[in-house]
C-alpha cells in the first residue's frame, strides 16, 4: 500500500484509538480493593466471602480486583469498621454485635434466645436491617449483606445441668451481650477474640464459653474442652460492608455487579450456615467432645435470662427498640 497523507492520518488515528483503549483497560484493571475479615480460611463465612469476591471479579471481567485478608492478618476485628471508614481498606466483615458499645441496634441479635431458630433469626435481622443501614450510612459505610452464625452452645469440661454450673467460671465473652450474660449468671466475663480462644483455655484465662459449633471446630475445641451443650443461645450476624465513597466511585455497571454479588452471598451464606450447624456438631463429636442436650432446668434458666436481657435492650434502644421488638414478636 502506498504511503499517502490520508493513509498516514488513518494509521495515526487507529493507533491513537488503540492506545486510548489500552489506557482505559489499564485504568479499569487498576481498581483494586482491600478486604479485611477476622475469620479463618476454613470458616464457612470466609468461604462465602471468597465466592463473593470471585463473583465480583468475574462480573466485572477483572476490572475490579479484590484482595482478601483473612484471619485478622491485616486488621483485627476491633479495627475493621474504623479501617473501612478511614479508607485503609474498602471492604470489611465483622460480627456486628461485637460493636454493641457503639449502638444498641448493633447488639440486638446477641440477646440470648430472642431468636431461637434460623427462621426467627432471619426475621429479626430483617427487622433490624433498616436501623443498622441508617447507622452505617451516617458514618460513610454501606451494608452489603449479612449472614447468621449457627446457634451458640456451651463449651465446658463438665456437664452444665443448670446456670449455677457457670457461677465462678472464667467465661469467655465476645460482645456486650455475652458479657452481660456472664455477669447475670455470676461468671467472670473475659473478652477473648476467636483466634485467641485455644491459648486462653490452655493458659487458664478462660475455662468456659458459649459460641457456635463452627467456631469450636475452627479453634479445635476438642483440645481444651470435653462437653458441648447446644442451647440455641443466639444466631449472631456477620455483616459485610463497604466504604460508601469507594462504592460510589465505581462505574454504574461495577456497582451493580457488587450489589448483585452481595445478594447472592446473602442467600448462599444462609444455606451454608444451616448446613454448618450439623456438620460442625458432627465434627466435634467425631473428635471426642460429648454432646449433651440441655436439661429442662437449663432451658428454664436461659428463658429467664432472655426475658431480662430483652427488656434491658429495649430500655437502651428507646422507642424504636420497643417498636421493633413488638413488631418482631407479632410476626
């Protein structure tokens, strides 16, 4: 082909368009988010988070990349919410009730036996969601999805026939509600994060706790306890959230991909939580823990504690809290 002025101009234009396209692709590929979670890779919440991240990256054709930091390796749980607010990371996962000191609505799902089943837990979370979203929004955060933990049970080295058996124990707590529960039953509350549980038991810092069977498997409870008593203590929720500025800075299609991945993660996570309950309990038994069903005396004691703590929570939460409890119970 002869080199003419027209051909040269056409070639130049094509080259410029190609470079512009490459530049745009590089700009898209440069969008990289950091995601902090405090939970181990083996935990079902983390496996759900990994699928959430994969869904985002697939839907955006890799234009939005998310680097996941598990097991508190980047930020411990207590620092994750502030880390997202300050832009240290763009995405975070927390046990919402661990932040109960900030607002009563964050600790609602930690009230013992207020939601005694998965179905009830879903209804309670739905009732609380608008209040939590509003509070997140005021601090520059956007809630993406929530997933409940399987119900909590007691871990101990002797059977717990009634709540008197917990009196004087060094009782592991992880939120304001477990701290209050320990105080009401005469135990000594001791704040210990999930990753630190084995060492705390080994060194005598704690000698009893209430938590899910899933956390018991993660922390290899068979190494430090002999008995697991499932009592449906609470179905506390993990919340995955994003910095609003980071979310709003994405192109519309990418924002849509994030929200769609979040909807899928919420549905998938609930099914994983249901499956995890039996799977984790079976693992505990297979590894040597004795599964003790709660006595009627223990159930009665827990119901009395639940009524007390529900009333206390409603008092702290004010008129909105009382309306929420009334609506939830009516439903």
